[in-house]
C-alpha cells in the first residue's frame, strides 16, 4: 500500500520559514506528480502546490505564490515544501498527496497530514 | 480558475436514506476531470470518484457520480452509518486545481 509520511511541521512566528518533507514509499515515486493540500482548522481543503514527476512543471495557488516553493528529490523518494514569509492564515494541516499520473491529476493517496501553526 | 460551489452545506438524513450532493463549477470542467472525496474527523480525505463517474478501488457501489460540463452530482443510494462525513468535489481539468467548500452529511 502506498505510503506518504509528512514531517517538519510545528510552531513558527509570522514572517518565519519552515520546510516540510514527505517521504514516499511502496510506489515508483519518480513516475508520479505530487500535490500539497492544506486544511485550516475547521475549514475545507485548499490545494497549495503541485510538482510534475520530472520536475518540469510546478504550479502554485495564488495564496502562496512567491512565498512557497515545491521541490522533490527522486533519488530519495522525497517531496519538499519550503514555506517562507509565513502568515497566520497559513496555519493548517498540510497533506502530501499523490497524483494518479505524472501530471496534475486527482489524488489517489494521501499522507496523514502535518500541522503547521503560525503564531506569535 | 474554476470555482466549485457545493450544495447543500449540510444534509441531515437518516441511515438507509438516499443522499444527493451537488457540485457546480463556474466554468466547464475540462474532460469532466471531477473527483469526489470523503473525509471523516481527524482523518485524511479518501478518494471516492474520479472522472466524474468512475468509482475508485474498493469504493462500494452505493456511491455513484454523474454529471458533465459545470454540474456534477454525488449520490449515496442508501446511507450506511459509516457514510456520515464531509464530502468534497475537486476539479483537475486545469493545472490549478480547486476544491469545493464541502457538504457535511449528518445523522438526522
């Protein structure tokens, strides 16, 4: 069964930075695109970013463009999300989510999520 | 960017009843690339439907999806106790994905 395990969450002050990681296993990581999706406390799902399997394309939601950077290391089966200039409204559970294809498709597997809290 | 509007916000039904959830897009969803997810408290979402009407692996046949263009529907034919949850639609027809705001199906 596909496994996606997020790490790197925690509490950070507004304006600060944090890097999330997602360790993937039990599938051929380099063949699939991966999304980051977040969920603020008590709110709905918000798509954040996507990276294609071969890193040729990256896409971002307007709410994070210019502040967040998605990347991956296919040799380590790991996905990253570098989050800079964090705001209180970035507080959420962040999910690593596998696309069904190399491109930005639907999510067929989700990680368990990691909490990021932006607070002074 | 396609905005997805789900209705109703909350659906109060009894076990055994039929649930009909709506998802309307602000622009036509390319190739009917529309998915539905179920989320229970404290859990990650789970894929139910993709391509508007294809059930994901292991999803019971009481769940069905229909629709095209801008109007999509998720139907649960007979609600089981484990089906009470929040349901989200998502479009993946463009490179910027979007989710609907969700419909909560609660026990009446």
